[in-house]
C-alpha cells in the first residue's frame, strides 16, 4: 500500500509540474506575440501636431491658451487619417470653445512609448517656442494644460515600479514648476479588457495594469495633478469599435471619447459654464410654423399665469421626482495602463 501511495503522489506531482510548465510556456508565447505587435506599432505613421486653433469667431477674448499632449499610443493619434481628428486637436478645439480664446497645441506623444521617454518628451515641450510663456500675467498660467498618458508599454515590457512612477512624478513636477501647466494624467488602461486576449495572459495583464494604474493615480494626486480613468470613457458602444483592429490602442472613435473625457475634466476644473445648442437636433419638417405658434399661444391663454414656471426652472417636487427616476450610474471600473 505504501508503494502504491508513493506512486500515486509521484504521478500527481509530475502531472501538476507538467501542467504548470505548459501554462508557463503558453504565457511566454502569448506575451512574446503581444510584445512583437506592440513594438511594431512604433513603426506606424502618426501625425506630428504643432498647430494653433483659432478662437470661436463669436467669442474671442484676444488671449491665448496652451495645450501639451505627452505620452504613448493612447493619445498620439496613431492611424488617424486626418490630423484634425487626433486627440490633441480635438482637445484643442474643445478648449478654444470652452475658453473663448485661441489655443496653441503641440503633441510629443509617440507610439509604443515607455515611461523612460517622458523626460525627453517633457524637454521638447518645455523648450518649445510655440508653447513658451509670454509676459507675467498670472491669468495666462491658468490657461496652460498638459495631458500625460503612459503605462501600457511598461506593462507589456515589464519594468520595476521604482522606475516608472518616479519618471511620471518627475514629468508632472517639471511641467508644473517650469512650464506652469495644469497637468492631467490618463492612468494606465485595463489591458485585461483588450479584445482577443486569453488566459493566462489576460489575467496577468489585468492584474499588472490595475496595480500600475493605482500607483499612477496616487502619484498624480500627491503631485497635485488630476488623474483620469481612460478605460471608463471607452464605453457606450461595443468595445471593439472603440479600439483599433489590433486592440492595442483606440480607434478614431475611441480617441474622440478620450478627448471628451479630458475636456470634461478641464471644464470641471475651470468651473466653465457649458451651453449646448440643441436647436439643430429638431428636424426641419417638425419645426413650428408661425401658424402653429399662434395656435399654441391661444391654447396657452387658458392656463393661469401663476401655474407657469419660468423656462429652465424646476420645482423642488419635480426635481426630486426626476432624481428618483434618473439615478446616477456607478463609476465604471478604472482602466489600467
């Protein structure tokens, strides 16, 4: 009986070792394939952005704002046909409308960038004549914004945390101190959610990217930057349509949604009033004619004036009922990398 037991234990141990070795080999194969694709992205064409976005013609205060975009494939606009549709230009146009001023835009983001390239990109931004500070007006410093997105490459090409996080900290501090920028950090996306991945690589990437995203979030907060979750912004339709066919970086639609996330954060930081013109949402054939308006006015005459609230005003009862019927969705899970 003792020999049989030893034989069974040995067999089970050998089987477990074999399964473990097989899983490890599969993980190495999957990781190697992903790294080859990631490294190949570095050779893809991407637009070089160094432009000035004009102020809205109906609201130009004569000032100028500055926008710097730094990082990797998630903000560089890789494979975007029209440079006007890159994240940098989308954010620049939105910022011009928010502030009512011209915006000088420059992007140093590169495909497949790692954290150790941040220093070089920050050097390029701080030495840029286009984004240089002019005068000593403190109000101009409140119109200087920098966007950083980094981390995907650090997960795919693993580096020690003490290398990536200090590089991000240094980049934030230099942009704030030397460039007087307000810095927004798109933390590492949740790479475990990328399409086409299978275990064990899927689980490994999910865990690694979430750890890095959490570290970047805390680093941004400690440096008085504004951390943002990019993965949460890539919702509202199928994930496949928001990512490039390779699944390693956003599609044109995904870039647009990331830009809207950044603009919303900037608007909140500035406490900017946002007015949305919905008049063009009404088809022409359903617009009211003068006859319809007159008929509506006659019908409205039967309503007592004291029962009519001014436009845009909601009573407390109505507000509470609306809030009860329209709960706020919980925040989506943070993205990694």
